[in-house]
C-alpha cells in the first residue's frame, strides 16, 4: 500500500489533481490518498465550486493560509504543512503546477525525507520575473518524479541536469479534465448566456498576471485595448479578484460584460463558444489549443510553446495597441476539430497511476 498526500491550493490546481486522484482511486487496495488544501485560494468562486464540479473529494486537511505577500504565503503554507506530513508520514507528496502552494509543499516534504512527484513538470517561460517560473524551477530541482505534459518539458529538465530516469512524459492532466467534462460544459451554454446577458459572436477575456494588472499603466493600456475590441463584438470578462480591485471604476466600455469568476464548467462553455479568447493565463492557452479556439496571449513569452507551434495560441507581447486588429484577424484561425497533441488525450492521469503502480511491484 502506498500512502500519497496530494496538495492543492489555487484555482488552476484543482482541474489538474482531480483526474490524478480519480485514477488512483481505481486501485484502493494499492493507494491511500489524502487531500490537503493550502487555502491559497479561499473564495467560493475560486475554490469550492471547483470541488463540486470536478468531483474532487472534500479536503482532509485545510491549511487556511489565505492571501499574503509571497514570503508570508509560502512560509505559512510550509509551517502549517510540516505537522501534516509528520502526522501522516506519506510515501509520496504530489504537487501540481507552479503556484506558491506547489513549491511550499514540495520543499517541506523533501526536507522531511518524503518523496515528491511534480505533476506538470518541465514547463519554462525563461522569464524569471514571473513568480511561477521560480516555483517551477525550484520544484523540479527537488522533485523525485517529474511528470511532463509535453516533450519540450523533458528537454528543459534534461538541460537543467535532471536525470532522465526521473522524467516521465505522461501528457496533459488538465486536458484529462477537459475531455471528461466538455460534453457537460457545452450543455450549459444556453442557460449561461441568458444568465450573463451575452450572445454569440463574442470575445472572452481574462486577466490576472501581476505583470499586467499590478501596474496601473499596463492595466490602463489593457483596459483601452479591451474597449477597442468590444467595438467589434462584445467582450465577456470574468474578473479575477486580483484584477477587480485594481480596475478603475467606469473605465471599461459598456460592451465589456463583466462578471464574477466563472465555475469550471461555465468557463469551458464560454471558451468553446467564444470567437477568440484573450488571456494571460497558462491553462487557457492549453484549453483553447485543445478546443481549436484562437487564443491571444497578453504576454511576451510562454512556458507552453507547443500551444503556438501546434495550437491556436499567439503571443501579443508588447503589441497591446494592436489587440483589436489581432482579435479581428484571429477569428479566421478558429478550427472546427480539436487539436491532436501527443498524449493530450484524456489519459495522462492513468499513465501517472501506472508509473506509481510499477514502483509498488
Ligand atoms: C495565483 C498563482 C497564479 C495562478 C493564479 C490563478 C502564485 C504565485 N500565483 O495567482 O500562478 O495563475 O493563482 O488564479 O501562486 N484573492 C481573493 N480570493 C481568493 C484568492 C485571492 O480575493 O480566493 C485575492 C487577494 O486579494 C490576493 C490576490 O487575489 O491577494 C492574489 O491572490 P494570490 O493567491 O496571491 O495570487 P493569484 O494572483 O490568484
């Protein structure tokens, strides 16, 4: 019997860990699972609703750390996670993605001699100004098993001196969840469009990266650009709490339809109906690639280059002024068939469980 603690903390973790837990739960005689929520995200719309929709079990432990500076948040997760490990003494700690909860939990586990598996390892933007890039590099350096979503991840890790024997290319767990729930999500669109007061054709926008929203000048330029886009078609803009508190009241045009953060199923429904998605998110670049929906990424780099070379994503970099023009042109790139990327097939988590089973035998 292998005892595993899974750690989640922030919104993008939930859809990555749900399929992994489901895959292990197929083998209850081999795996005992414990779910720890750090509480990095705590609003119902950033956390609870995802547990319900994704079928994640209620966390066994909630560390309730909440918001704080990077140092405060990371330190509080570490302080509160250490006794959890000491109590349960797991064989493995699983951490997904690149948020502060990821590095904090990985660091605690490894220092207590507990093995760490990193789900979604090897992604690199090569931009050390991004907090997530630091979290990725450090987590990968201390992990004992590194599950990569695409082959570029394997190469990045090998270049950083990580032994090939620790690197397992299993595919994209976020796409596992998308494959499973897309039919359910699509069914929600008629009700959702009524509730939100939006009709196709429309653009969908999200914004939350510190580099875009923390500086009033950058945010102001993005608001102007979204206003210009909304002159072509309305823009649906579910707004992250970080961004909401920074947007100047009344600065957005009436054709930008603001709403609270959407649930997973609602957001997937909106992505698949949108003409083009405009975003600075990581996961959205992958989901739009799978869906064949054009994505304009409001960043100068991406840790997910496969979404550009084989998908529908384009980086806008500092050409924010040309957003409206780019959005108009991107409409023609919409694909009717989902992209076929290697191992973005709904079975990545099953491959992860198989790797862990092979360690048991
Ligand atoms: C975090 C991740 C980011 C991820 C994003 C997804 C890090 C460094 N960043 O960014 O990689 O893409 O989550 O959303 O881990 N807040 C609330 N309610 C919540 C959570 C946050 O109101 O439930 C507000 C607080 O004012 C908080 C701010 O949002 O200070 C930022 O939250 P934080 O967890 O620090 O980072 P995110 O910007 O959400």
